[in-house]
C-alpha cells in the first residue's frame, strides 16, 4: 500500500485531496489529517468516489469480494 494523499489547490481556490489506499496502521492519522484540512478550509466538504475505486476487499466463507 502506498499510503499516499495528494493535495491540489484548484484555480477556484478549492482544495482537492485524492487518496490512494491507506494501510490500517495509518488510516486513523489520514482521517485526522483530512478533518484538519477541512476545518482549516472552512469545514465544508464533499467526497467523490473515483469510478475505479475499491473501498475494501475481504474474504469470508471461502470467497473474496470488494466493495
């Protein structure tokens, strides 16, 4: 896992953060960082899932699936 967050400031002043998968060890810190960025930018946020994004993958009862 890359544990990578990319921050872009768009021409209209919007702060855009794009995340790649984040490891369980760093997930809480990444969420805290995103909350701090949102708070520092006024608190209004929206999330858009990338079309090819997988939320998580897990297995049970002999099969694996992602969602």
